[in-house]
């Protein structure tokens, strides 16, 4: 058994909306989608990283009470959560594909620090930095 981080979770306002975004617009694939009562464990993974899962979770019970869940949803919608980083081979090409697919960009591709990066948000407000990998 390998050790390490297997799942990192994001809070999303609507799991179906998030699933559509991550699969249809970013090219991720579903890893796990199961329900336990009202709780849904939904994870996706990037096709180039089969050992890592991104959890798409809604804030609420059993993890958070109603007031805390509402506060978390508001913070996510404002883009206040730490950004995630997606590495791509060609930032400008990925930007063009994703923009055509309807991804909301907060920053067009910019040459910086010897590479190219851009910024976008998911439908819940989570911020992403897309960085062109170095060589």
C-alpha cells in the first residue's frame, strides 16, 4: 500500500453543477459517487493523476451545522478560499479550450516567472490558478 494524500476536498454549492463543470469543462472523470442518506461522497480525478481525488462536497451535516455551512458557502462564493493549482502543458491552448467551454476566467494568460499562468473560478466560486508546466 502506498502512503500519501489521496483526497482533497472542495466545498461546492451544488454537487451536480460541480460534477458537470469538472467533468465536462475541465476533463476530470468521476472516481466515486455514493450516497449515505442525505450525504453524498463525490470525488473526481484528473486523467493524468489516477491516485489523487478531488472531493466535491456540500457544506452541511454531518460535518457542519446549518449556521457554519451557510457561512462557508458565503466565503466560497466570494472566492475567499485558498486557490487550487492546475498544471497544464500549454496554458494558452488550455485557456482557449476552457473559455470556449464556458469557464469563467478571472485572469487571461500572462507570462510570469518563466512560465505562463491564468486564473479561473468554478461555479461555486473556488479559485484556480492554471500554470503551464516547465519543460
